[in-house]
């Protein structure tokens, strides 16, 4: 019988430890030694996988962005083109942020103000999801679900609204993900004159 619970790789243990400590102490308050200790590895192993703390932090941001994108594409996989797909994509983004509060905190809160490298990474992630939403909005226009709008501006405005509400939740625990979903999704859809 095959063993299904493979032990985590050193790289995964380092990422898990970093996520845990960064989310509690922030980037500057997290010493590399503490990550190494929690990952039960050596500094040499850590630096083999991540040349420095900055690269480790950026890897966490990428890891979360990949999870977010995979969840969106999986959620819409069976949906026909149109506003139904747009709605599912927004709900999936919000649902993922709701399930992964610690990585959301790292992406949306702690990466702010850490310098140009971090800002570029945050902007890259924001652009990635805005482009995804823009694609779905363009499809909805093409099939006549909504009238033509500037989908680039709309998708970035939507990301700003999503980020702002999620940041408040990350800091305070309120509004709850349920409240965010009930209020924000219909508001965003109405902004392109779509009523369910």
C-alpha cells in the first residue's frame, strides 16, 4: 500500500514556517534564524532554496497568487462565458481570501511599504487578477450580457474594492467573509449594469 502522507519537503517546511512567522511578526520583525528553527532545517538549506529573506517573502506572495488563480480557474471551468463566469470569479477570489487570511495579510498588508521590489510584486499580482477579470468581462460583452465598458479600468477598480474590504477584514475580522460576499459582489456587478 502506498503512503499518501508524504513528508513535506524542506522547501515547503521553510515556506510554512515563513508564512507562520511573517504573518505574526511582519517582514522586518522576522529573523531568519526563527524561520530556520521553526522549519527544523539549517541556514544553508534555507539559503539553498531562497538566497535571502526578500526572495523567501516574494516566494510566499507568488505561492498565494498561484493558489488564488488556480481556485478561480477551477471555479469557472464548467461555467459558460458571460456574467455568470464573472460572478463566480469574484466569489472565488473573495472565498480564497476568506480561507487564507494569513497569506492575504502578507500580500495585502505587509508587502505595502516594503520598498520597490515588493511593490512591483504586489502590482504584478494585482495586474494578474485584474487581467483575469478583464478577460471574463470582455467575454460577457462579446456575448451581449453587458454593454461595452472600459474593462481594464473596471477590473482594476474592482480589485481595489476587493482589496480594501479584505484588508479591513484581515486587520479586524470584520466584515466577515459572508457579509463581504453578500454586499460586494452585487455592488460590483451593478457597476457594469448587470442585475442578476
